[in-house]
């Protein structure tokens, strides 16, 4: 799979969100990562479907919604109507993970699961064949600008082995995304571990030149 860089809006200037989306895509980001927090599942509050719907007419790029909230099923239809292309959630936030995955797909979106640093890969055992993406959190969710937890590398390697085995057995291709602490100086190591999609927030939006940062990341990816 081709490498993808997803720009996390959590670190963008919310007062100029439409401009920030246009700027980061023009700078070379592949898609928009839309972080949704409820001050319940995680100790922070961010954006909802209304903001997603407002941004949708202004870009043809994919919007991947990362739900850090519970309950999951109540909000899925709202984000599908708001224009989300993909919706991912944390297994701990759903009473019935398989049902939530089906609900996302029934609403025309790609489905993903997000694994916290302490969430084992075993939770994927009976649903991996249904997923389009698995995201490994390299930080504990809730805030941008955190430092990557090194243990994430072991988890990415182990998941890459599972995904490759599923593909060899004729199963679907599943993207392996890493979220949290992604920077120019570690993106190559994350790719070598097996990640193909990289969520970057503060590393991009905290820099004066978005294009320069994204170009430097792509240079590291080869």
C-alpha cells in the first residue's frame, strides 16, 4: 500500500479551520483526520458532526473520523450524513464491537478500530476480516502534542504480521495507521515497523511551513 499522511485537525487553528484544511491539503497531506472527543471516554472535548458537515463542501479529500466517545452507535449515522468517508472507534467504547462495525459499513463508510496503548491485539480476533483500517495509538488518547510511547513499535510489528497473514490467505487489505507523536524523526522507523498511514497533528500545524514538514516526512518514507 502507498504511504498516507493524515493531518489531525486537533492541532489546527480552530478559528480558521476551513483555511487550515485547505492549507494542509495544498501542502501535501493525503486526508483529514477528524478527532472527536466527548469529555467522557477521554478527558477532553472537541468537534462534532456539525463541524464535519461544514467542512465537507470545501474539500474532496477523505475525512477519517476518529471517535473517542461513548456510546458509539448513536453518533455514527450523524457523521455519515455529515460526510465522513471513514469512521473508527475504540473497542472499549462499544458494547457490541461487531455490531458497531456493521453499522458504520451500512452507512456507507469505511470502518476502523483504534487500539489504545494498553489494548491488546487479541480484540481484533473475530473482526479483523471486516475492517478497513486499524489504528495503533502511540500515545494515550485525549490530547495532541504528546511524546510517542516506544512500546507502540512492538505492537505495530505484531499487527503487521497479522495483516500480512490475512492478505496471504485471501482476506482484505487493511491499513495500519499510527496516531500520536508522529514526527519527521520517527516516521521512517514507524514505516519500517509496518505502518502505512501516519496521523500527524502538532508536527505539521505547529510548524510555520506545512509543506516543508510534509515533504520532509515523505523524504523519510522514501
